[in-house]
C-alpha cells in the first residue's frame, strides 16, 4: 500500500500511543513488537508464515499433528484449553480436535481479531463452549466462571515467548501459572538456536514480506497517531545477536530525519535505528530451564528431525 493512500481513520489505543511516544524518546529507540498486529500487520504475518524461508509455522504445525495423540494421553479429557494471544491460528483446531476439551478460552488484547477467530472456531466445533476473553495476558487474568473447577491446558504456540526478554518471559510463565491454577498444564512452542544462515533469511526474506511487516509499524503510527514518519526513508534490518541468542529486527533511518507523532517532534540520524522486535532462540536445555524458572516442569517434548523447533508439554 502506498503511504499516500487514504487510510480509514482508526481509533488510537492509548497504550499504543504511550508505547510509541516513550519508545521514540528512549535510547536506543524501541517499540514493543506486540504493536505489529493491526489488520494489515496480521495479514502480513499470515503471509510470512507461508514464506519458504520462514520455517517456524510449518515446522510447529507438523510437530503438533505428530504430538497431539500423546498430548491427549498425557493431559486426559475434560480440560479447558486456554490459548494466549490467539490471533488466528491454524494450529488451534489441530489441538482441539485431538484432545476432547471441555471448553476453549482464547485470550487476546485485540477484541476484533478475537471475536472473528472465536466465531470461526465455534463453527468448526459447534458443541464446544468457546469463551473469548479480551485481556492483556502479560498480567494474571481471571478466567470466565464457566471453566471454574475444570483443569486447564494453556496453549502458547508460535514461539511468541521468544518475543520477550528472558526476565519478562519468566514473569509471563509465572503469570500463566497463576491464571491457570492448580493442576494446570501448558503446551508451548519454542524456537531453537540454529545456524545464522537459516535464521537471518527467515527474518529477511527475498520477497520483502518481513520488510513490509516491519515497515507497517511506521505506517500504523502514521495512520493511528497522526504521524508524519517518512516510511520510505527507513530500511528493514534483521540481525542475529549471538550474545543475547536472538534475532533482532530494526528499522534503520537512511538519512537524518525529523517527523512528528501525536503532535510531538522527533529526530533520528542516518544509520540510527528503531528496535522493533526480539525473537529469542533457545537451546534444548535452555528451553527446559526457562520453563522451570517460570514454575513449569516439562513432561513431554517433541522436535523435528533437524531440531529446529520444539513443542513442550509442562505441568505446574
Ligand atoms: C509471532 C513472534 C513468533 O518472532 O518469529 C515473524 C514474529 N517477526 N517474522 C517470530 C515474526 C518477523 C514471530 N512470532
């Protein structure tokens, strides 16, 4: 989409505004990755998941197909499945179809996507109670009363945990443990460390879809926060930070720029960046230690032949 094309006016989320204004004033500049996912960003992410270079989605989906009979055996029937950040996952029906759940509670910060994907799921599983919950799952959440007394199975696919710094990841895992309660289990997808020659192209694809996904954040700022960011003067960067075991995405200014967002002025020098995403990768043992630090004991683990991605079932 051209940056000159008229965009439908969208009501700005005050949390988005606060994160952007604080993030642009900070050094280094950084905006949380959660704000990628407006309509356009979610569409672009869907496109990313189909790219030849982007291995995580297809690897995890194949793993889930393989794992689900054993997951069913380990978790038993009658659990309420609580999915954290359910944008529009194709993985959910694989899990729900394989384990005889008592209910399904998708939790998402964005009510729009949540209602759409919940309605779609309800059609596929007409007799399953589907109870969407609009909430920020980074904090402990109160689940709908209808699932009180049912043991919970948390579902957190996609290696979304990788977006968080390890300290925040541990906080999140502990918050999930609190939200899910006594006797809970968690099925989580975690992306593994692998050669940089595989990782970097997965976040900097030949077709430029990931670049468009990254730049859409600036376009979203322009659309929703009355921004004047000259998007065409930024370039997408994906770099492997070995010390921190993560892929970082940045938007680099190609020249000295000035712009305004929500009436506030900002400057960025040529070659300086806005850090937009971290995607942490964990080793086999590191992933298990992370879960234990968050209060979860692994009881089952599945990985692909190349060891590129892991699905771990853990109990509180
Ligand atoms: C949805 C957070 C798992 O980190 O791989 C894909 C997001 N960013 N390409 C990831 C993403 C760029 C993705 N997660």
